[in-house]
C-alpha cells in the first residue's frame, strides 16, 4: 500500500515503478523506516549494511537525475526534502 501511494504521487502513470523519481521516493521511505529501526537496535549490523546499500543506490539515482534531468532533480529534492 505504501509503495502504491508513492508510485501514484511520483510516477508518470499508475504502473510506473521504474522511473528514477519513484525509485528515489521508495528508497527514501525504506531508509527512514530502517533508520528508525536502527535507533532501537543499535547492534543490528546486518540491517545497517542494507541501509548503506540503499543510501548508495539512492545517491546513484539522484546523480543520474541531476546530470540528465536537472528540473526533475530539483522537483524531487524539494518534494522529499533531501539536501539543500
């Protein structure tokens, strides 16, 4: 359900799961949830490793958007309140 809401909000159509905006929004949501989990479970190193992978993946998508579609990059940064 959460993923469907993100696809509707950031996607170009209802089944758009591959666009960078949707991928970034899904990763951001998962990162926030995992960060909450890690605050409670500080010794959970397996989840911490997964979190680092998700952050790196999101960063890759953001770099792609910034390089190829600067307007779309600025919109997604403002909507998700990342950086700046």
